[in-house]
């Protein structure tokens, strides 16, 4: 009931996802730990796997319950047409374009200071390329990227600058998973 | 590019390759949106992944009146519940004792029979009698499970001096195959009842049983198997190259060890019909005894066995490629999907080499588009 309102998933989707949650929960204690996620081979080999896993866990915690699981997954729900014109008074749905972008921003911004610094960008780049590119090359890629996006000249990317860079990108499609009913 | 979802799937996975998705965005080398690709793939894997679902029982599309498969179905009607109760009574009070008795008879006669035959000196009479004993006991055991087996293409049945290779779903696979022919088993020496059976049968017929310590030495294993195969009068060896039980919806990586021995490979595909009973042994969830109990309280074990034409290693083909070729043939015949993943992932963590491969591919794309030059390994790739 509440989860449905908060996340926008349908009843049958929530049932299926609960089934998935329990099958991942090897300890059978109603929560997932980081190890539970890492047991998924396709996730373990994903270069950004650890960051993605971290996104599920609230600050400083080691366990995530079903509600938290669903809240994070809700970011990847595709945006339906009838939702776009919903009332402006309610809180923004978790899967709005802005929230999807915010989620991506948080993957970069480790220290949560609302800015992506050169170091934070380098960290993510390093995760994605492994050992195949040298520090200097990676550094120049990072510098170029920041230069392109940085508008207020502070050598870091704020959320507003992040949004601007991605304004032509179809975020809705790229950050959505097609759920079956 | 969408992959058509399984009947019970939760999501439709997007199979667009990395290159297509990230590349066309590129004006400079790197884009912030590059992470979207990895992000989405990660989430798709969290919701539904190809591997972990193979280690739990297949979900049925329609219920077959067994509580154990009643995961997603809800209370429907009183009539259905009554039918289910009758089913329970029939299964537990009628079928189970019957089957249990048969199984006991089967195992006892196997031990007694093979011990007696084992006393005889080696001769063709002994081999014949050994075959009779093995086949008869197998047939009793199959009846004990209410097994209905359809064998296809019997002309391709494994011959002496060959190696029989099959996909693995449960320990029952062995009985299914020995019901129709005699094989030399390969396996580890166990204690308890299993050990008694093993030491009895090996006197009648040259099975290859290894001590636990010997299994670790791969060369020793290969050597012994090679010797067995070279002797053309010996029965074909039965091997399950996946190394572990998979839930019969797919075939996972075949370990190359079996394919390095040489000789002719006779592939066999085994597919169980899940409507009558779930044959898969989830060894992390159930031990052997409770597994057998579940099997004996199912409706029946119905399966199809296909004997595929024999295969040999081609010139210039290495063991891994040969293993994959055999795996494809079995998967295609049995209607199972093929996965490159190792069955060992049931218990062990995945190797880092796969992650490194993805990182390498992504790096190639960055370098290709930009003007940075070649990768730091110094090679001029593609």
C-alpha cells in the first residue's frame, strides 16, 4: 500500500520484486547486506558495481530492508505519460528526470558535498577503465571534461552544471528498466 | 535491441552492446552520461540475472498441485484446496511407502547382487551377469521413483571405450541413464550407505572411484580416466562436465578436463518435465535425504533422454572449444539455454577477469574517439 504510493510500482510488480528480494536474502533476516548483492555475478563484474551497491545503503548502514530496496529501484522505473501531468502539489516522484539525474550525480559525488571534484571524477573514470589507461591520460580526460561543463569556474561540477551538460541526453530512456506487469 | 523475456520474467533486458550505446554520444572522449550504461546494466542484474536463477527450482507457469511450487499462486477456491488435500494424502500415504519399499529392495539387491558377482573370476560370464544385475536394479529404482523415461535415438547409445557426457540436474540422472545401459561411474568415494554401494559395485564392474585427496590432482585423474578409455573392453565412462547440479533450464560451462582425455564423446541431453515433479537438487537448501523425500512425494519423474551422435575433437580445436561445441549440441537438443557462466558460481565468487574485460572494452572506446593516442600497454589495438 504505502510502498505502492511512494514508489509507483504496481501490486504485481511489488510481489515479484519481493520474491526477488527474498531469494537474494541468504541470511533470511529480512534485510540485504553488501555480500548479498555481490553474489550476483553480473553485478560483481560491473565496473561500477560497488558504487551501485552503495547507493542502496543509507548513510553508515550495512543493511537495507525491502522498503529501502524498492525506493532505490524506483529511480529506474520508466516515466509514464499519465504521470507527467500529475498534480504539482505532491512530492516529486522518485523516477522523475530530475531524481534520476540526482541519483547519477550521487554516484560521482562520494563525499556528498554537492560538487563533483576532479578527484571524484578521476575515481569513477579509474573504476571504468581499470588499468588500461595511464594516470596522465586519464587526468587530461578529466580536465577536459570538467572544463567543458564548468560554468562558474570553480573547477568542480555542481548539480546545476551537471544537469546542463546532460540536457540533450534522453535520461528517461537510459536510466530506466522495462518492467513487465 | 531487446531480448524476449522468459514467461516468468520480471523485466525486459536491453541487450544493446556497450559500443552502440555509448559511442554515438561521443563528441569528446568522455561523457558524464557514460555511467548510465553501466548503471542500468547493474540494476537490471539486481532485479533479474541470468545466473542465480539457475540455482533454484524452475518456476511453473501453472500450478501442479504441489505446495513446493506454490510460490506465486494465491488461494483460489475451496474446490482447489480439497483437490490439493486429496493429492497430499495420495502422495504421502499411498505413493511414498510404496516407493520407499521399492527403493529399499532395489538398493539391497544391488549390493547383494554385485557382491556375489564380484566373487567370480574375471570372465565374459561375469561381465554379462554384472550387466544384468546393474540393469535390473536400475529398473527397480526407476520404478521406485515412478519414473517415465523416453529414450530417443537409441542408435547413438554410448559404446565401450567411449565417454558419455550429459547435463546435470540431480543425482537421479545416473539412475535415468543406467536404466538403459551400463556405464562405468566416475566419482568421489563417499562414506555411509553410498560408500557401501560403491565398494560393492566396483568388484563387479570397473568403476572409477577416487579418494578425496586424489581428486585435487588433475593429472592423476586424467591419467586414470585415459587408461580406462584406452581399454576398449571397458564400459563407457559417465561424466557430468558442469560439475554441479543446475536447475534444468540451461546448460552452464563445461569443464574442459573431461574433454582432454581423448577418445570418442557421446553427448546425452536430459530434460525433465517440471509439471510432474521437480528433479533439481538444490544442495544448499536441502540435504540428500530431504531431497529424496521430495522426489518420492512428487507425482512422477518424467523425462526425455536424447542420445546425440558421437563427437571427436577436430584438428586444431582445443579442449575448451570442443567442450563448447558439445555443450551447444546438448543445449539445442534439450531445448535449454546456453550460458557461458561456470556452475561453480553457485558457491564461489566470480573471477575478476570478466570485470577487467569490460574495463578494457570501455577504455578502447575512450581512446578510439579521442586524440590521446594508444593505450598505456603500448600496443596499437584494433
